[in-house]
């Protein structure tokens, strides 16, 4: 599984917002995470539509977490921004599709292996919250994620 830049940036933005516990505007988030602001706006909008963030307008506004950081799971964020994170399409338990080059009447060893990889990865990312990640960040050491 390889995270897209969109998901990586989305996670960084959420960690930044969780760490500073208050409305953060796009400029602050972009500067604190070194994410291009135009791309960041698009990501924040998707996270807002998914009820992971809330947007506050006006002076002192910005983005806040829609619920406590402990209740926002990394797996949820990945699924919102990237969709499936299965290593191969046929290993995705939610809507798995058989590969074109795989005979329908045989069990595929690669599918079995990648399904195990997907399942173990899911266990980790669906137990890890934004709060867990933000507790690992030392903002005294300029934004090392």
C-alpha cells in the first residue's frame, strides 16, 4: 500500500490541526506542514464534506476537527481521500473484483496473500487515531512527520 500525496497531506493537515487545538486557517496549515496551499484547500474541502473537519468562517475562523482527534481513525481518512487501500484490487474485501488474468475456478495464491496484508494493515490503521499520531509529533523540531 502506498499513500497518495493527497492522503499523506490530509493526514499531516489533521495532525497539525489536532496539535494546535483550535481553528487553523489554510495559510497556517500550509506553512506548518509545507503542503502547497492550493492542493491543501481541495483536501480540506473533502475532509469537511466527510465530516472529519468543520469550517469556521470569519475573523479567527479556519478549520477544526469535527470530533475529538481520538475518534478520527487513520483508516477512515485513507478511505475518504484514496478510496480502497488494498494492495491489489481483488484483495479489497469491500467489493473485491477478480483480476482479468486470474481463472475464476481456482483460488489465487496472490489474492490470499494480499488479502492477509490488507487485513493486517486494516487492523493497524483502524486502531490508530489522529490523536495517536499527533502525540508522536514534536513541533519543537520543525514539522518532522
